C-alpha cells in the first residue's frame, strides 16, 4: 500500500484524495445534493462532487438553515 500526504493549501484530485483521512481540499463540479435529518433531528447534506478523475460524496452538517435564491 502506498501512502500519500497532501497539503491543505493545494487542491487535490478526487482520485488522489480517496486514501486520505481528515481534511482535504478538492476542486470539482457539484453534481448532486441530498438533504437529510439525522436521528437527533439535525440537518445533514450529502454533496456529490465530480472532477476528471472521479466522484466523491461529502457530508456537511448545518449549524443553521439558510435559504438562498
């Protein structure tokens, strides 16, 4: 197994970010969004990102819900 280390200052291709743990910056196109409620009633979003190397789904927990137009 090959371990790779990434800087938080530089965007990483999605294909290279698969084996990392913790925070990583990725660039891509948002291709999907799903809003869900956790068991405790908090709002959670699943966001799908795509770039030329792969697809990634990230979890985001809302601290407050805002409506944007």
